[in-house]
C-alpha cells in the first residue's frame, strides 16, 4: 500500500476510534494501540507535510497562535432563551404557544439539560469541520475554529456526509473534575483560579493561542442545527439520532416529553440528578419537538417562541453591606450600588450588588451595616433579597440618596412618574464616559481595541471627550500608553476605520438615545433608509411607525432638537463616519410598500402570526385606519373598520387573499 493510501486509512481509523473513545465513552482498542496508529500518522505527515488536511487527528494539538479573532457572521442568528422560574411559568409558556397557534391540541416536547458553558456554532462542508465560532451578539461571533478543533469530542470530520453544508450548535463546557485539576495546576504556578466551569470554558476557548486551548479539558454536546429543515428531520427527537449517527456527542439525559406535565416532572428529576453529574447544568431547556410547529411559532427579538429555559432555583448566601456607592449611567440615571463583604455565592465571588433605585431600597428597608441575603440565579446578576433584620444591633445607617450628582455636582432631578433620580447636566463627565463606552461596545459599533477599560483610560487622559473624537484617534495617541503597543494601536485604528461605515441601525443603537435599543434602531433603519431622512423626522412621522411608542418618539425628538447633538452629527460627517443602509433593509420585499391592518376574526392564522408574516415580508402593521394604511385584511364579523376603510378607498383583502398575496 502506498503511503498516501495508508495515511487516508489511518485518518479514518483514528476518527472512528476517537469517536468511540471521546463521544461514546466506549473504546474499541487500548490506549497503547491508539497511540501506535497516531504515531504512524504523525510520521507519514512529517515526511509529507503537504498531505496534512484540516480534518487530520494531528490537528487537535493547536497550531499557530492568532493576532486577534476574526468576526464571523452567523448565517442564521443564534438566539437566546426566555427563562421560566416555576412550574407555572412552564404551563404559561404552553398557554401562550397554543394561543399563538390558535389550537387546543398541545404539542409534545423535548426536555434537555441546560448546559452551563459557552454556545458555539460549527460549520461542516462535505462532512469536514471548516469553521467554528462563538455566539457573540447572536448575529456576529468570533472565529475560534482552531481553538474548537482541539476539543476532542468535536468531530473534525463526520462519520458520513449526510448533507453538503451543516451548521450545528451546541455547548462547550468543562467538567467539574477537569476544572478542579486545572485550578490545582494554576494554584501551583501562581495563576488566578477560575471561579466556575463556565468562566473556565470561556477563558480557554478565547485563547489566541490554540495550543493553550488544547491543554484544557473541554467537552462538547450538540443541541441544535441552524436550519433543521435542511436535515430532512421532522422533529428535534429525530434530529438527535441524525446528529449522533454523524458522530456528534448527544447528552444522554435528553428526554422526550409527550406533554408539558411530564416536562415539569422531568424538571424535578433533573434538579435531583444534577448533583450526580460530572458537569454543571443550570436548568432544563424545553423545546417544541415538531419542526413544522417550531417554524410556525418563529421568534421574537431575542428568543424563539418554541423553547424556554427552566432555571434551577437560585443559590443564596449571607454577607454585609459595607457601604453604598452611586453610579451615574449613560442616561444620567443615578444608581445606588451596595458594596458587600465579598462572599462566595454558588462558586462566584460577589462583592457588589445593584440596589436599583431609592424606591427599591425603601421597599426592602436596607441599611449600611445590614446583614443581607444575596442570591444568584444562573447567569442572572447577583441581587440582594432582603435584610436579615434580627441581626441588627442599632449601628446600621439609613441609606440616603444624594441631592447632587456624585460626579459633576449638578443638582439631581426626580421625575414624578419615574423611579430613578437623574443627573440632567448634559456635560456630566460620567454620562459622557458611559456614552463613549456604549458607543464602542458590542451593543454599539463594536470597535476592536476599544473595550470598557481602554475607553476609560483614553477618557481619563483626555484623548476623547465625546463620540466623534473616537474617529480622530491615531496610533501615536495610544501606542505608548500603559497596556498598549504598536500592534494593538494599529488594530484599534483599523477597527475605527471599519467602524466608519456602520449600518444605520447599528449606528443609531450606538448613539444611546433613550428607548432606542437594537430592535427600535433596526426599525428606524428600515423606515428611513438614510441618516439624512432620520435627522429631518417629525414627531408625527415617528408616531406613524408601528412598533415605536410615544416614549421613544419623544426621546428621539428631544435628542434631535438639542443643538449640541446637531453639532455632533456635523462632526461625525467631517470625521468620515457615514452610516449605510444594509442591503437587507433596502431589498424590496413583498410587502415593502404596504401598511396592513387586520380586522374581524381570522380562521387560519392567529393575530400575532399574521402580524409576524407582515413584518417578515417587509410590511408594517397599522394600529387603526390611518392615512398610511394601504390594505385592510378582513376576517369574519369585521365590524366598523371595514366600512371606514371602504369609504377611504383602501384595498380590502380576505384572509385567503392575504395568504395568496404572500405566495407572491
Ligand atoms: S437551545 C434557539 N439547548 O442556553 C435555541 N441552549 O439562554 C437556543 N444552552 O446560548 C439555544 N443548553 O448556550 C439550547 N440544550 C440546550 C442548551 C442551551 C445550554 C445555552 C446556550 C444558549 C443559552 C440560551
């Protein structure tokens, strides 16, 4: 046999054996025999370096270190999940879903342990792992292909080809004993310890040098494919069999639940079982089993309607409030933060907790010096549950909110209808700093090298004072500062250059206008299609937009009318920062020019499903018979709206005609 043929054979054998070893936990040959085969493969590859392929088992050792992580856009966004904290929440989840589907027959579910690690996406082309990435903000993550190749239970090549392109999602995590060993080593070499398996997994994957990742005991379980229809599977249950056949590790505690009741029972079982597992889980994910139903249910902004995460009850601990600090946020809101005697809450050291606002402090009657119960539920930020009043000795001090801004000393304002106290000085440096941090962060323009710490540093050094200043930063400004170097300064400049042409939606979200988050900003992009249009908008225009409330409209108008803000837009332009409209929002969709309204009872669609269809096809949904309305869709017993629309000469469609229209 020639060497090339032998190499191919070894690759195949080693793939099968490592699947038996790492995935099925059932080795077919001894470690010694495996090592011999592996050694032989290494020898052939050493003699013929050009025969090494990306799916060779030799590639698990790591390879070259990267300068930085490239960005990867997920073809289909990686969503997150809504949380349920009780059986009732789970029953409500089913109620919502049935109402949405307009049906009485309940679906069946899959109940899966919720693994506490890091979500990743793996892309296979012709059965070979070609790309792996983190979830990131759901739309764009980081390319960590080289790091993921080092995870033994992630197949580098699939056991059969199945489909030409497969995008799977799952969780990379560290087992509890893996973490213990790793921390023992780190203690020995004087390194910081990882607080919990999730931080350890994340920290290990985000190593620029994959050879370091290779030394970390990481594992993987698959839980989804991006586009299930493409697999030919009809249900989540079928999909797990399909994925296991391809060589993916599937968690053995996943269970089919014929109804929601059995899902609640399964939750109690898992709450017991979790203590016997060798890895950490923080709850159970319940998913509608049927893919056709999943696709009808679709998703809201961040989470699908067909799945929910049931969280295990929070872990609690007691500590004391040492003092209270007041933080000034981006919008001037002054937030009290309790500084606590550091305490371990379920594996995480907690030393601060937000007290939200004055009302919250009064409601819980918290005082400085109090012994308090703190809790942490899964990935939720630690919070103070209550003061333990029996422990008081009289030395506790009432928490008093300041009258003036702790940063700029401007008098604070409290608006009757709001619970927060605000610093309304637009020049307050705390607000400007927060605005800068937000502008550069992942939720904003996501500028390479300008994370929170760096922005704070540059602000302190007076290198940046307001948003347009970012675009004037030069390599020479930062390269000699502490923590910087030529390379990182160059990367920052490159990042800033790339950030000069953000999508309009991203740009608007980055500005930090009150009530304008990612979703509203995307809506504004689709509506106005250019920054010029947006800058000339009137309140009436804004109120016509379905999905944008009065509060947001007011905030946008206040913002745009501020002369300092107008000046800022001029400076953005001078600096060459020109937001663009993404092709997606420009693309003419079926209902791009239409504003629809539904009236009467629909028979085939629920209201929310109908509205979703309109939005998915680029249309808007009106709230009444307005000037902008173009189509009224009538169900049975339409009422007065029909007459009104007819009088106004609007187009009228029946439910069936509407569905036909969507067929194109
Ligand atoms: S499904 C659209 N299944 O939980 C469905 N997620 O809060 C998205 N997770 O980012 C995820 N175990 O990191 C799913 N069996 C499981 C999971 C799981 C853990 C994590 C995942 C995701 C987060 C959502």
